[in-house]
C-alpha cells in the first residue's frame, strides 16, 4: 500500500534551493501547478521578475495526480451549446478543445519536455444499451465547426480496444492524447527556473490587500509587494478570495 501517486515514482522534480522571500516583484503567482507555472514562464521570459508560491510542495496537487488524459472533447455537444450560447459561440467553444490539444502537443515538442506525450486515443464506453444509442447518435451528428475523428465500436468488437466485454459498446477518439502528468509538471518547473522564476513551496498566502505600488501579499514567510498578482489555485481555492472560491467547484476523481 502506498499513499503517494504512482506518477511520482517516475518523476524527478528539480531541487528547489532555499530562497528568501523577496520584498517586491513584478508578478506574484499563487499556485505552482500547470496554470501557475505556465503563467510564470511567460511573464519571466517577458522580462518580469516573477515569484511563485504554494501552500504545499510545488505541484503537490492535481497537476501531478491527474489521469494524464489530453482530450479535445467538450462535454456539451453542438446542439446544446448553440441553444444556450448561439451558433458562432458554440463553434468557438468546440474549437477551443481542438486548439488546446494542438497547443500542448506543440508546446511539449518546442520545449523538449520529456513527458511521454503520445496520441494514444480515447475509448468512451457505454454502460447500457441506451447509453450506446446516445453515443452512436452523437458520433453521427453533423455540425458546423471543427470535426472530431471518431469511430463506433460494437459490443462484439470490444476486445479490439479494451480487455473486457462488460460494456455495451463505445466510441474511439483516435486523436486524443496522453502524457505522464508529474513529468510534464517537472518539465514546466525546470523551464520556469531556467527563465529566472523564483519558486517557494510551503509558503501559504494569507491575505491580499491593495498597496500604493500594487498589491501587498501576506504569506506564512512574510510580506511581498507585487505589481500584479495571479491566483492559480483552482480547486484548492480557499477563503483568500471568496469571489473566486464561490466560482470554483472541487470535483473528486478516482484514477487507477
């Protein structure tokens, strides 16, 4: 029995040297996951002094614990999205999924991040006959905008995709990808450090208040004046920013 993610066995994050909290920075980022580190890379490469702090170890949360799937699918289909947002916005939302997959593929290649990125494909199984009918209908549905390659797998064909016959069939999205999430995070950390980012773990942000020259961020290790603050805490957002906390819903995920 182990209480740490399997991903961690195959990831060697860079050693973070002991750092003294700076008195002031151009950009202070709260949260050292994918969002925080990607933002830090951009601001540091643009010449901004950048500090990343985290309440836990760097990457302790979802960024090194997720399932590693990189899919382009958006859960609501075109019909649902267009009813709620209109045709053009529905197309734009669906395109975001395609653009996201294309972006991370390009980013990993350009930055030469060793994270086992591959187009492994994705199998979406139906647990009953009605679900299978819905899946088939969604695959056959024609809609404007970006098209996602997919093919239906019947119950008799399940063995060609997955080692069980308990599903009623399903659909395969061959363009979807996967990566080793902890190694991807380690790669991002190294790129951030190379760009001059300061990363300080175990440094919980306690309060953010306006100051004459930006924002005063109080942490467990002292105060920092930042011209700009980026909050990248996602599901771990607490009472530090009640406005954001009310708009983020933590969702549990069981991963084998």
